[in-house]
C-alpha cells in the first residue's frame, strides 16, 4: 500500500534568543489511507511544527515530503496552499478565527473546490447533521462548547473528501467519555468516506492517542519513535454501514 | 473462612469472581482466567489448584464430578459464603499496599557502574509494556467495531465495562512505557556524561 503522505529525513529548527534550537530531527513518517496516526509529545515539543510541515504550511529545513508520490518539498507557496484547500484539510482548536456562522466555516473547503456558497452551506448543514451537531449550524465558533467544536471540526474535515486530514490538538484532553465518542465518530467518518483519508493528529494525553492505528512519540532528541509495534495497526475490515452507531 | 487481604487480586479471588459470574468447569474457569485477565498473565493451569482450593474453603461447591480421565471437567458453582466473600472483596474500599516499584528502589541505590544494567532492564520492560499496549489497542479497536445494533441493558452494561477496562489497560501500559522511555533517555544522558568525565 503506497503512502498518502511520506516524510523522509525531515529536520526543522528555530532561532530563539539568538540561539539555534532544533525542534525536529530526522523525522521519517508514512501515513496510509484509512489509518489514524497520532503524534504524542508534551507541550512545545514540536507536534504542531510537524503537523504544519505535513500540511505544507511550513517548510522543513531538510528532508523531503511526498503527497501521493508527488514530491511537494519545494513546490511554490501557491501550489501548497492549493493542496491545503483541496487534498489536505487542517482543523484545530482555533476554528475559523473570524466571526462567521458555523455553516460557512464547515462549508469553506467546498467553496475552495468551486461550489457555490449556497450549495456549500447546504452541504455543511448535512455534514453537521451527520456528526450529530445540527443545532450548531447557525451559531458562531465562540458560542460552541468544546465538544461541539470537535463535532464541527470533524464535519469540516470530511466535507470535501480530502485524502489527508490533519487535526491539531482538537481531540486532546476531552475526558474518557467524549474521547470514546469522538474516536468512534472519527473511525465511522473515515470508513464512510471515499476515498478513505489518512488522519494525522497531535495529542498530549494518552487517552486520545490509544485509539489511533499508530502512535509516534517525539523523543527528547527531537526524533520520532513509534510507540508500539506494527501489529497495533493491524488491518481490520471496513465497518459495515449497518454497524455504525 | 479465609482471611481477606485488602486490594488482593490473587488468582483464587479472580477464579471465585468468575464462578460467581457463571458456574463452570475447572477448564472453563482456567480459560476465562487467561482470556479475561490477559494482562495479569494467569496460566490456564492456575484454575486447577485455585478452584479445588476454593471448594476446600467452602467458597465453591463441586456440583458435578469429572470423569476420572478428565479431572478438569469437574463442574463447580460459588456457594452463598463464596458470593458473600467475593462481594466483600468487590466492595472493599480500603486502600491496598502501594506498588513497590523496582526502578524507584534501584535508582535510590545505584552507582554509575550499575547504570548499563538498569538501562537494559528499562528497555526490556519498556518493550514488554509496548507489546501489552499493542495487544490492548487491537482489542480496543475490535471492541470499537463490535457494537450490536439492539443491545439489551445487561449486555450493554457488560460492553461498556469491557470497553472501559480495555481503554484503561491501554492507557496504563502506554503510560508505563512512556515513563520508562523518559527514564531511559535521562539515564542515557547521565551515563554518557559520567563516561565522558571518566575519559577526559
């Protein structure tokens, strides 16, 4: 199975207080369709930087990035932002960052695909119903509870059938029950989507990471270490639609 | 009636719990001990001694003797005293003895030359925890996909408890592995520092 996204030898650092601070070193990662990969680390240990590099928002200092076998490491910013709107969806805790209605935020990826505004908003309302949050349609991001933000984020993530979904922090620290419900929903959405996207998410807590197919931990040496062996990601047949909650 | 130690998760108590849950043969209890408490690592043969011992203590009753050639097919049920004993354990709220952690003890007493052996132990145990964690996560994913469409109240309760147990188990092993990963990294740093000081 070829990887949806692959990072090879990726390195990244920043200059802080006049000193060079390495953040990521020799990162090798492959994401496959239908699989959830969690990047686990403490705060300020490079999770979001890694996710931004995977999304094409930031460039690595070294290494290569392939999206569906296409080398996108040195492509133009314009091309990368197009990929982010079309093939890759990014969701996080910050939401739209603008005072817009939830349907506009959820439907935004469709408008990037050329859909008319009304079509996109109708599809957004359907997507919100699909994730069990129809009541959020007319609200704004700052009026939503944490759990509703997760549901809205997931509705947005899947609306344009991307091949790669990147979730930064959104599913973290929700507590056992909400984590369980959200993980079930995420798995169902992946299974029902065509094509099945690869999902990359960051977590600081273990509760949300354990539902992933693969867990990688950012070590003290800024490298990535698989937490567990290959068999944790054993392929389990696609869930039948009738079994979905 | 045997004395009960608080926080006692000994195999005979688990065997008693399984008999309270459902009367069974010795072989059946052995299989369930092994399958339902995977992480505890009970051997299937544990039941061969613990079930007859429960019967000797009056906590289980031999309902149907086994044919001579297949002694593990002897069928037992929990006695009222056994049920009472088990419920006392289940509802006991005394805090058990805290875990005596091997690394806490070794780190307190370790000299620089002991570090390589401790590191080896850290790595070996970390790998064991990762294996356990993998195994629990595979079960968790199966459980995640096995929801029946019309569960009755009792089976839904069992499903939820089983899922919580597996979830908790996966979190436990992952946390233990992460703790050892961090401990190992720190020990490696200290060891490298000690070695370079020695050589300079």
